[in-house]
């Protein structure tokens, strides 16, 4: 997974915070190639991380997502269509992602500082 480039935090009904991601897990070698070749990922200089061992819960939304109104108008009335889905993980995974994001932020600041000093 790429916790800086994808996913987001979700406040659950009990007030705890989980982490959700709509990007499927990748094979480690494929993730490494993606990190090098994908313009979005290589701009962030993010290292792929192991996918959480917990399964999480698949959450889907059947409300019309912004930008999908014209498509939704072509469907028969009453037809349930899933417009988006993501996997929601526990507060434990959210805490791990926050740690990884903090590490990424610290490394990014160090790289920028080093570049500013001309090293």
C-alpha cells in the first residue's frame, strides 16, 4: 500500500478513527515498479508498505457520486448501482498509517532541508 498517496481517515460511529483505501493491495514487486513509473507515486517518493494483515470491511456507496449524474440518469429507476467502494480498516491500522505518514513527512523535510543547503 501507499499510505501517503492513497486512502484517508474515517471517523467511525463510536468516535474512533479508521483508515480507508480504495486501492487494492499490490504484489510487492508490482508496487515497487509502480512507485518508480507512476507519475503520482514517484513525485511523492513513497516506499510501498506491506498491506495490513487485517481484512478490514468493504464499504460501498450507491449514492450518485459527483460527476456521475449523467451516467446515473441512463439507469432504470430503482436500479441500485455501486458508484464507489473502499476497504475500511480498524483504528489500529489508522494509527500505523499515521506513523508511516509522520515518518514520510520527516524524511521529506530532511530532503528539502538538505537540498536547500546545497548538499
